[in-house]
C-alpha cells in the first residue's frame, strides 16, 4: 500500500498557497501617515493653489511632507512619520480656517500590480493603527423645540378639520404650547380631542387676551421617551451614514444621556466621514406664503429670498429613499420617496394647492471652527453649532403628487450625492455638535502592533520547537503547515476587508495552538498505529483517517462558539471572533490536507521500513 494524492489535489493545494501568498503580500507595504483636506461645502475643488498654500503652511511649521495628491474634492499630503500628523493637522487647520475639513488618514503604498488583481491590505483597528475619535452631543433643547412645533402644526391642522375654532396655537419659551380658542364652547371640544389623541400632554385651563385657552405641557415620562428616541435614532442614523461611506468596523456607541461616541479606524476617507457625520441636515417642505404671514428664507447660493408658511407639510423624517438622477438638461436632481404618512400629507396638500409654489427648505446644523485652546500641550479645536436654513427649490405645484417626486435646484452632482446619502441614511432626529475630537495615538498603535507581533512570533517559535523535538520530520511538516496557516489567515482577512484588532491578534495566537493540536492528534495516532504493528504506510493512512473525526468535532464546536461571539459581541469581541473563525477553517486545510500532501510526497511513493516520528 502506497500513500499518494491524485494530481488534482496537489494542484488545489498549490493554487490555494499561491493565492494566499499573493493576497497577503499587500500587508508588507505599510501605509504612509497623511492628512486629508476637503472643503466644508460640497463641490469645493482642490487645485494647485490649495496645494501650494498647504505646503507653505507645513514648511513654515518645519514639518516634512511629500506626495501631494489631488482627487477631485480631496487633497492628500503624505508625511514621514506618525508624530507629524497631529502637528500637520493643527498647522493646516489654523492656516486654512473653518472653510476646510482637515482629517487624519493613512495613504496606501500597495503596488499597482497587486491592486490590479484586487489585493488590498487588512484594515487595522483603532487600537493598532490609531484613528479618529469623535464625541458628539445631541442638542436636546433644540430637539424638543422642534417636536413641540410639530405638535402645534398637527393641532392647528386637526382643529381646522374638526371645525374647532381657535385664535392661536403657539409654542412658548418655557417649553409648553398655548392654545387660544374662539369661545368657551370650543374649549370643551378641544380638551376632549386633546385628552383622547395627545394624552402625553398635561392640560391647564387659562384665560389670555380675553379668550379661553389651554396650556399643554409634556409629561416628564414623555420627555424622557423623546430624549431616548432622539439619541437612539441619531445613533442609528450615524451607523447608516458610516456604512454608506464604507468605513470598516466603525464604533458608534451611546455615552451617557445625550452623547454618542464615533470611532473611525483604518484607511477610510475620514474627511468625508467627518463632513457627513457633522451634518445635522434635514428637509422641510412648505408652501409659499400667500397672505404675507410666514418666515423669510434666503435661497442657497443666491441673493434672492422667499416667504414660506410656518406650517410644515412633511420633513426629511418621512423620506424612505433618495437617489441621484438627472433632468432632460443634464442637471442633477434627487428623486425622493416618502413613507405612507408623509405621502398622504403631501397628496392632501398638493391637491388643494395647485398653482401655488412649494419650497424645499434645507436645514443644516454646522459645527464652525472658532479657534483652539491648549490642553496638556495640545491644540484642541473649539466648535460652535450654527443652524443654516436655505431654500434649495421653489417650484409651482402643477398637479397632485404624493410619495414620489424630485428635488431640483442643486448646484452640482456632489451636492446631489451628499443630499441623497443624507436622506437615504435617515435624517437626524436632533441636531448634534462635535464636543471632542481626538486621535488614538499612532505611537500607541505601533506599540500594540509590536507587542502583538512579538507574541505571535514567540508562540509560533515555541510550538515549532516542541513539534521538531517530539515528531522530527513530521514536526517539519507541522512547521510548514503553521507558516502556511498564518499566510492564509492574513490573505483571507485581506480579501474579506476585515479589520485586525488587538483581540484579533489574540485570536491568531489561539489559532496557532489549535492548528498544531490537530497535528499532535494525527502524529500521536500514527505512533499508536506503528506500535500496534502496522506498516509505516498503513500507519500514515490510519493516523489521518482515524484522527479526522476528532479534529472535525473539536473545530466545529469552536467554530460555533466563534459565530455566536460574532453575532452577539461588539467591537473587540467581534475582532477576536473573526480571526478565530478564519483560523479554524484555514487550520483544517493546512493541518490535514497540506501535512498529508507533504507526508505523501516524502514517504508515499516508496516502501518505508521506519518512520522518523
């Protein structure tokens, strides 16, 4: 009996190893530390003047730099060391002012021939590569004001439909709603309707300006519910926006009552991410005022103004989808879809308002850089939240429409793309502002990488020494398999665009031990077969065949645990689960198929009297 693999099995093993080497190679080319500059407003193009101005700022600050690259609306400048990043960011931000976003980034150095076959390096987590950390605070006061305004608009509309005559429904400065009615008879009707339909309000009878009325105050329980909703909805929206941007393994986590932490590791477009995250953008659709009573707003990028009614038809909260399209003249526009409730309100309004212009009001909460303050020797940016309301479209309603229509009047394709992204990802329930922006130090990340790599090397070396000492030639097979296993883990994670974290490195170390455990089972079984008097060839065959079921069961149970960890875990736990799962699959291949192929090539084609094991 001889142990031989058919040629096709050798071909599969060789192909897998070659692909593994190719797709793990990009990780040998570390990214350059860099800063990325982008305009706050969509459509701001980078040019040679911007490059020269930025380079002059860096030269004045004695910061070495190279390789300025313009990519449309983004400028990337490479630096020689991680230590220069923070200093370069501060110098550029001071020099360029608040009209530009300056963010930390990593510039890839992977050769073009590897990029051509789709080979990319692994993304490194915040604990390994460093990255940007944002702390955003939800403006609860402004959020409650907006909800009360929405309640007031709903009460006005319903009272008109129910023929409950009123003289005014206004939001007061103390956070309550004042309802003034035409006479005493209508107070009872209003109170009954409010009790049935808006039980979250406490009602108090008043007399004002000789008119009967009611003061409506939200209950403490309802305020707490609304605040919890605002933070949860904003967290969901931020998650959606980051996912739309393709940021790998971000962390979007609630902190305390009204704050959200966002961490963006790796080599993603952090400037664009900050721009999108910082936009508390929303839309309001309002009719143009016909009686001279309303609010005047400017047009975007124009000196014109228009007066819109105070009553809002629908807001961006009702938008279910937003896609960029182009009109017959090739100008960008955004196709909008509304949910059922929003579509119904839009349909009712447009049916009774044919011939009346309807405005699309774009509301944006911006964080304006006002300066810096020194904290522990570092320049910390100070931001102020400013709300801008601008009309982006004012078009006459030619016919009734409900849940599908288009927004025109956009300046360029990038502005249309940003607006569609914001609408698609969901409107923020409440405006937010940056209260903290910091960087997880690249020096700490480099130290974590050094220690993690050191742990893998030490673990690997000790395992190899053990295998060589106990199993001789078969120990060499195990060493080759372990080396191939590490290469395949890196290759698969690179192909998956997975993010490597410090716990992920721990998963790799554990995988090394599990992979060699399979070989220990096989080689020990071969020894037992020889001790039972079987021939060397039969012992090899029996060792692999009889140990397989035990190895499979052990790895399957571990894989199930890894999948559960990935499903219910967050952040570092997921990183550990990913590397462990990948390592289990690759170790099954290398510990069984690869070592068997090496044994067959070495001993399978001839008669062997004694095995060196």
